[in-house]
């Protein structure tokens, strides 16, 4: 029945696009409300934590001992949540990517409440995790719930999940353009109108809902940024981007290999991992409180006042290591915002050194910080367009678009040359490889229709359907060329810019998708 409904959608393509447009608005409303609730609870939890540590420094040591005893209980709660719904653990972005690609399933209602509760508790207790990864997954599962409620097909549900992810990032950061571009560039890897329209409406609607509840305030306080000079300063920006790119590659390697640390004999189970990370948070709450939580307050401090170079180095090392420790436990929470904080710290160190040699003016230090943030993000995620637009929206300055684009492209090349992997793809691949045995969240032996855009120069271009070596059990069911809709036959010639809709097994879906972008030798 789902396949028949999919055929009907393909045969009434314009109506299908209009339907997705309106459904994107619906997704944006509900996702915006869910993410707004998440943001509100997180703000209260973080304010409570800051006040708690300020109070504990003034009270007898017995109260501090009592707080560490509470951390034992919080560890138990986080352990239960992680075991109850493993798909809600971690960032959530690799899981959403896996569902969109057809590799995974999500139990939307369980993930919804576990991600909400686990994210608030973990960040409130001080773990160095971000709200944006959970926000993207919360938006995605909200969209999935709406899709199930309305009885949509798997193909349509994937479009709605992409829209929900777009709405999640947009509402988390008041950044609608970044939400759209991230979903297209990183998650769906497809810029067709049928993906773009619902993602845009969902992101804009979710941002509207978020701004109604929280106002139009920016995520970071980079007010009145001066225009960055287009002279020798561009060289300084490139040097900063290179350093940020190298540290971005190192950060990815740390995230992918932190499991080796947690495989030590002392960590016999997940509870001990979580307890260790929360005890570290308890100690750092007194010794280095700036590295706790997501870190947006630290970025605001870096933007508004100078820090000694030695303290910046300590903060960078502390935030770097504690983010790895926090993420490695597998509890709900992402590294998206901590990644930007690390970039800001790299930029602060670079600006501090440049200023000490009188190479830049003090007023340009915030410029170096935002350049490093965009570069660090681009090197880690390999989404330079998203990184550029995201930092512009988060700082409220689009006058830096060109220099941020240069920095993002430079860091991207550095990461490529270093052989680093795009972090979300690498984490997804690691998850899939760790489930060689049967798992209820892994999808196997199902049929699905996938959308394949044909790129110029790809191995599909200017070939007839019968001339292509398709994977087994694969059938081209529709070809869309501009406003035309072609009935596929064995002699149908495929052109660059076509969109193919192909019925195949889930296990070969990714192989089919790559045919449209793989270049001929």
C-alpha cells in the first residue's frame, strides 16, 4: 500500500510538492514548540547549576559532599535513560542521518521524552554537551510522529524528517537559513525542490515560534563587529583557519576514539562511565566552571573582554578533553555547540598572539574568533556553507560572509589533506558497523523508493537505463526532467539534472544514491 501511495505521489508531483509545503509549516509549529520547551528547561537548569556552585563555595564542605552524592543518583538516572532508549543517546544527528538514508528506525515517542529529559539533566549537571544535536533529533522525531499520525509513506516521511531536523536547528539557534542548509548539505545531501520547500517552511515557522517565545536575541553577543579589512588581514584569517582546521581534525579523531579510553578495565559498565564524567563535572565546577555545559556564555565572555593567553590555553585543553569525556558516555547530548566554543577559544588564542605582535587592532579580535568558529565547524563536519551561514546568523553580521567563506573553504581543504573524516558520517558508519548482529533499530531487507539527483559528469549522465549496472532488485520507476515527467524505459537516456526515483532494497539504497554523484573515470 505504501508503494502504491508513493507511485500516486510521483504521478501527481506538483500536488505532492504543495502538500509537503503545507506539511512543513505544520512540522515547524510543533517542532518549534518542542524545541522552545527544551531551550527553556535548559536555561533554567544551567542557571540553577551556576547558582549552586556559587553557593557551595560559601557553605561548609558537608554540602559539597552532599552534591557529589546527588551526582551518584543523577548517574543512575542517566544510565537508566540510556539503556531504556539507546537511539536517544549521543548527539542524535547520526541517528537522524541513518533514518533519512533508510538504515535505521526511530521510536519517535520514546526518543522524544528520553532526549528531553536526558538532555536537560545531563547539561544541567554540567556535562560538556550541546543542545543543537538533541534539538535536531527532537525536531526530526516530532516530524516523524506527525507523519505516522497522518499515515504518510516512507518516502514522504523522510522529507518530513529532514524538515523537522531543519526546524530543530533553526529553533535552537534562531538561525533559519543555517537550519535549511544544514539539513540539505549534511543530512539529505540533496537540493531538489521537494526537499528544499518543506525544509524552508519548517525552519522559518519554527524560528517564528521560537522568537515569539524568546525574542530575537542572538546566540552570541558579537554586537557591532567592525568590517574585517581585505588586505594582509586575509592572510591572518587563512592562518587562523589552517590552525582551526588542524584542531578540528584532531577533535574528530578524539570523538571517534574516546571509546578506547572507556574500554579500560575500570569502566566495566556504562554506569561507571557516566559516573566518571559527572564526577569530573563536579570537580571542574569548582576548578574550571567555564568548561561546563554547552559553553555559549564562555563565547560571550571571549567576545566582550580579553583573557590571558595562559588561561585561554587551559580553557581550550579543559574544554577539549571534557567534551570527549562527556560525549564518550553515550548520554543524550551533542558536541555541536562545544565544537563552536573550541573554535572560539582557538580564535581567541590566535587573536591574542596577533595582537601581542601588533599585527591586528584589539577591535578585530572578535573577527578572528568568529573566523575560527566557522573554520573549526567546517573542518569537523565538512559542511562549509552551513558553517559560514550559521556563524553569520548567530552573530548577526552578514558583512563577514566573504571572509568566513574563505576560512571555511581553507579549513575544509586542510581537513581533506589530513585525511580526516566528516564527523557525522564517521559516527553513523561506526554505529552501523557495531550492529553486525540483528538489532530492532537497524533496517534490513525492506524495499524503498530513493531519490537520486544526476550530477554533471557522473557515471549515469548520457547513458541509457539498460546500459547501467544497477544493484540487484533495483527498478527505475520515474524520471523527472525539469517540468517533464518521463516514463522510464530501457532506452531512456539519462541527462545531468534529472531526478531518478528508484525502487530498491534498503541495503543497496546508499549504493544507488551514489550512482548519481560518482564521477566517470
